[in-house]
């Protein structure tokens, strides 16, 4: 569902081979801070962030909503 995300721990790269829809990727650093956002990663692509320690995968177009929720959470 669009309102859900999947966090993958200990991850610095993602592939979308076999996916049927695009993703937004929110890359998180060691302390959980956002270090990069990659929007609209289409199927059959690779994306990476060497500074990241984990990534949150969300449906394309949903990254801003997730970032806003992160900014308002305690």
C-alpha cells in the first residue's frame, strides 16, 4: 500500500529487477538521519548510496509524505 514503507537494514544499494512499479528510496545514515533521497526509481534499475546504513523503500511519489512524518515524529 502507498502508506507503507519497507526498511532494509545494512543496505547501501537496491535493485528493482522484477519490480512492476517505481520506488522512492530514503537512504538513512548510521544515526537514522536522512542522507539521500532517490525518487522514481523505475523497474530494472540499480541505485546506491555509500553513506547509507539502511534504506526505506516506498511507492514512487510517497517520499515527501514519509519525510514529513519523520520530521514531526518525536
